[in-house]
């Protein structure tokens, strides 16, 4: 044994060399534990899309999505002049391509939107409206992996239709009931919807009641 006066209080070179290895092992163990906990959670909860994501899952997903957007988009401004004509064009695009999931008013309260996983965000709230023009454009133009959001438009930073949609999204919190009614007329129609509209037009022009027997005039 060495006398106490010869024992150094500083770690030796071997201990110092092992410290990064130990830290690395701790990080790997923590990540492995987190993955195992996540797998256990999903196995116990199932993979149904009916329950809404929990607060922790939403926070993690939102943080990762935000971090995945390149920094230059955070300062990017919309190059399109958001004129009334652009609003009308983008509104027609929204009603035809986006409203099925996001709803005409941006609430996400649709048959598909209510059961998607994750849910479409409420476009009227700060979570969307607080994003920069470039961040909104990037999400529209590139989509979001592991969600129902596809990529729209041409790749790159100059897809005019996507920039026009940014104009429309900025207006969503201020949409009037009359504007929403106009959007409803532009939503995609099923064959049944088109037939019902045709019968209504015929009735308004003096034809039989919609759904009525053509020979008796009685509605079924």
C-alpha cells in the first residue's frame, strides 16, 4: 500500500479514457429504455386510430416536425400578393383538395379528419397561424411523414399554387359563414350528390319532387 500522501485525488489516464465510453453506454441504455417503453405503450394501447394522440405524443411529434423544417424556411415570406382573386383561386383549391380532411373552415371536423392519426390540426389556432409563411409552404409542398398529409405541387420553393394556399390559410380564422357556404359548393361531389342536385334543379324548374316516382309523383 502507498502512503496516503502519495495517493492522487485526480483520476488516472485509464479512468479518463473510459469516461466517454461510459457516457455513451448510458445514452444508448436510455434510448433503448425509451424505445422499449414506447413499444410497450403501443402494444398495450393497440394501433387503433380512434383515440386522439396524448399530450406527450403530440408534443414530441410537433417538436420533431418543427425541427425537421430547414431553417431558411422560418424567415421566408410569401412571394404571392394575397389579392381577392388569389383568395378565390386558393379557396377553390382548398375546397377541392384539402377540405376533405381539414374541413372548409379549417377545423379538421370531417369524417376523415376525426379518425386520422394524428388528427389534422385546427388551422384557425396559433399552432398553425403562428408558423411563418415559409413553414406553412414547406409543410404543404413536402407533406409530413407518418401522417395523412401528402406532398402537393412541384418540388422546390416556387410552386405558386402552394404559396396561394398559404394566403388562404392566413384568412381561415376570419372566414365568414357566406364564404364557407361558397366553399361547400366547391367540395368534391359523389355520384349520389350530383344526382340529388340534378333532381333539385328539375324540381325548381317545375319537375317532380326529388326522389319522387316519375309516374305517380309520390316521393319514396
